C-alpha cells in the first residue's frame, strides 16, 4: 500500500517513516513529483490537515495523508495552537518561536502544555482523522540539540528532560505524532485485511 505523505518537513518524515510497517510504503511529496508548499490557512489543526491531504489527493488522485501539530499552553489559553510554526511571525524560525513563548510565560507558575497531532487520511475517496496527544510542561530554558521546533523546551509527562535531549527512539515513547500514527497504522492494517 503506497501512501503519499503531504509534507515537505523532513523532520516529520523522519519521525513517521520508521513507524510504518512493511505493507505501507511512505512516498514523499518530492518522490511524487510535487514541489509546492501547501498553505495552512485555517483556525483548527483538523482543517489544516484536511487542507493538505485534500490538495494532494486532488493533484495526484492517490491515497495520501497529512498531519498538523500544535503546541497548546494552558496559561496562554491554548496558544500557540494552530499558529505553532508561525508563532513569532510568518518568517520566524524555531528559536524565535521559543524566545517569544518563554517571554510570554515569564513569571508564570503554570507551565502545563500539550502537543496535539491530527492526521488526515484520504483512502478510497473517504477521509479519516486520527489524533495523538502528549501532555507535558514548558521548561524555563531551552536545552538539547535533537528534534526540532519546540523540542528544547517541552518536557513530556513521565520524563525529566525535554524532547531535544532524547534520541528519537526515546522521544517516540511519548510522542503525540507516534500516537496518531499508531492509530493510522492500525486502521490501514484493518482495512488491508478486508481486501
């Protein structure tokens, strides 16, 4: 079963590809001959994930999936949320986003936060949604060089260090993206048995 992953984010490909068992083959946008960025104009993770999978399905006619992930911080009323990648502005990088988030949390005792991933799968002309959540907290200072995005300041519940200090195998134990992908895989394998 070939599935196009509707993302240009190499980090996300590297996290999800190892989680897919042999019958499922991940095809990147580059491998599918698509080199455009797909906008994320909506105000929910679900709608942005749907936008990406729908655009790629329309372009290719093939089964595909996409994901959108947000960091939701309780003390900031769920921000950055859907604006996670663009929190400090359209052209801001991860370090800018982290700086702004820590600045907005300065003096705040409640550091509770979660990563939430929504996957949109289009298979046989139907859409299916899967969600993975990782509860945790925001640290006072960035630490570690692994991972990407907010990984230097997000400590998952049950751990004593941020994602950016964990090798990928350890991060996958907690990962929101893995939880959503596991649901996707279970669904695909159950569908394959019906063929």
